[in-house]
C-alpha cells in the first residue's frame, strides 16, 4: 500500500525552522497496526509522526472536517502534540485545499479544533494546570540541566507529566540558549514515570534579550527536553505551551501571550487563554516534503 506523507515545519513561516512533523493520510481500507505505525514513526525519526483517518467511512481529506488523529514519537505513542496537529491542518488547508471553516480531530486528549486565521492556524487545546513543587524533590534532575541556584520555581502538570522549571529573572536568553543538559543522565535520574518532559522557562524582557526579529518583546521564552519520549530536545512544542500558557497567564495576569521556544531551530507561538480551561495556540507552517510511504 502507498500512504501519502508530508513533512511540514510548524510554528514558522520559513522552511527548515520551527518543528518538523510527518503527516500520513491513511485511507479506511489501509488498516495499519500500532506496530506498523510505530515502525513508520521510527523510520521518519522526527519528534512526531501523525496518522490521520477520516471519521466517516467515505470521507474525504480534501472536503471532510472530522478526523481521527494519532501521534507517534520514534519510540512511543503520545496523548497530545501541538506542532504536529498544526502541521496536519496545514496539509489539509494548504496542500489539499480543504474549504472547511474548521477541522475537528478526535484524539487521546479529546476533541481538538483547528481553524485557519489569515496566514496561520488557530488550535483550540485544553489548558493544562500546574501545581507548585518542592525543588528539593527534583534536585538531582535539575542539576543535570541548570544550577539549582538559577531556579526560581518548579511546578508540575499532572495531565501532561511535564515539569515546569522557571529560571530566576537575572538569567538571560543567551544563558537559556546555552544550557547543555545531560540528556542520558536525565533519564537515569527520573525513572518513576512521573515526568515525561521538562520545560525550562524564563520571563521575557528587553533587558534579557527576549525580543523577536520584528522587535516585539516575548512574554516568556522556553526550551523543552523529553528524552523519556525519545526526544532529547523538541524544537517547538505546542503541548508544552498549553502548560506555559496556564503558568505565565496566571503569573503575568494576561490572557494573550507571545512566546519563543529557543531551540536551535526555534519558533514563535501566540496564545489566547479562554474560559473553560481552554487555550488557543496560534502559529504558521510550511510544507517542505511530499511523497508516499510504501508498506
């Protein structure tokens, strides 16, 4: 069987920046097993590979608006992936010219809705709360990432199993970008399964260099490490921003936020915190590869 596949760079308007994801369009007659999907994801070796199916038996990718979506890293399936969802919407709208005003994805995290907004896309996701933690509990893990003296606060998001590490305001963007975590030792330091990813974040300011190429100051900047899911560092992470939007929205008393994920590739994310524990993530995407996977 031939499975149409696209590679899309998400949270960027420039090829080879942002976060790449592979999108596989699976017809109803192609009954891929979980083992096959995992092998494809491992072969693609991107942070996430999407498998998209129509919810309706005779549905069309170019005309339908209701789909099933699953996300696989090179090593395992995950419950939520923002950048790969954005990339999927970009394929439906930009490549297949789907005319729907919005598209809905049934997922392990519930229903996700994406709509087109000018040159970008708006994803409506769950807003994931955080709970304050004792730094001492994570001392060993933190020391593998940054000096504990540079950590202002540690919080934990139970729904996503993400640990949020806020750096002190004396830190700079350059220092955040210069961090070199000991990835293999991080995995050895956390074996309970409680933590599946670590967000390191810093409040933005003009003084610490958190300014976009257009001169706009970021509300916050971050990096994200998830070796437990086979991702040493993720370039731009939508699911992490569902956690960051909760934390920084509360700290800054803001409903609208602008952020940068400061990986080597990097990408910008805009957020709107909504009522009912939801958040809009807004970004752009560009297709860089089209083809077919032969199984």
